[in-house]
C-alpha cells in the first residue's frame, strides 16, 4: 500500500539535515558527521560567493561615484 501511495503522492519528503552551532556531536555517526561537514563546507562556499558579489557591487558603486 505504501508503494501505491508513493506513486500517487510522491515519495515522502527527506528529513532536512540542519546543523545547530554548538550542538552535541556525541550522538552522530562518523558518516553523519561527514555529511554535516560537507553541508557546512557548501554553505561556506555559498557565503563566500555572496560576500564577493557584494564587495564587487560596492566597489563598482564607489568607482562610479568617484568619477
């Protein structure tokens, strides 16, 4: 019955992995920790790209208004 439901309604949503800073890590397996590291590294890369875009925008505006 569950397989039929999946065909009709789609697979149930995956549990979203959320990491809370300072969270107790004792309950996580090595694989779960590796997944969280990967997740956090991707988020750091995303933040770095956003920061670089904002800095470029600010520099372009400063250059425009100096002229």
